[in-house]
C-alpha cells in the first residue's frame, strides 16, 4: 500500500504541474501580444524603450517556452529575471498604470510558478515510476525482471525444448 500511496501522490503532483504548465504557456503566449503593442508604440512615438521592451519580451517568451519544453530550472529562472526586467521597464515608462500592474500581477505569478514547476518536475523525474506512476506497470516490470532471472539449467532445458518442438522430430514418428 505504501508504493500505491506514493505513486498516487506523485501522479497528482504531475497532473497539477501539467495543468499549471498549460496555464503558463497560455499566459506567455498572451505576453507575446505585448510585442505587437510595443512595436506599434515604437513606430508611432520613436521611443527606444518600447523597442527594448519588445526585445526583452521576445527573449522572455523564448526562454519560457524552452523551459516549458525542456523542464529546465535555469531557463525558468532566466525567464523570471527577464520578466522582472520587462515589468521594471514598463513601470519606468508608464508609472503605476494598469498595464504594468497587470503584468506584474499575472506574468510574475506565472514566472514564479514556472520555476517551482520545473523544480518539482526535476524531483519527480528522479522518483520511481516516473512519468506515469502506475502501480500495475511497476508490478509488471518487476515480474518481467524476475522472470528473466533463471538458473543455467532452466535456460538450457528451455533451449532444448524450443529446438525439439520446432523440428518435428520424434513426435511425427
């Protein structure tokens, strides 16, 4: 029962990570919309800060998507740092308006969640039963490993039986 409880816990954590990863993916896909807005703002006003924000946003999204695919903690930490830089630049230019506050609240939340999920995924990948955490599969693998362990006498006997059963031999006479 101990193995089953552990697998159930790990499977629940894995489902939660996948659900939160999907939310992070959607949030940072929405973050890409900021690029369009910033490029448009750069074209209309000529302020280079908008171009810098759009470049940082591109880098942030690329590192988030890479961390999402590879489940790498360093990439998630880099993306959180880039997101913080993006939000600081938005605050510097616009002050305490709605967009920087929204960015800080939503995107920083998902950046931190992404870092935590990468750490949890790395821990889960080292656990027994990864990635499915199914007890039946583990039992099957254990039985298969046990079945493969045979003494030399049994192996020789089975080899002789295989050779004799296929050729016909005495059974046909």
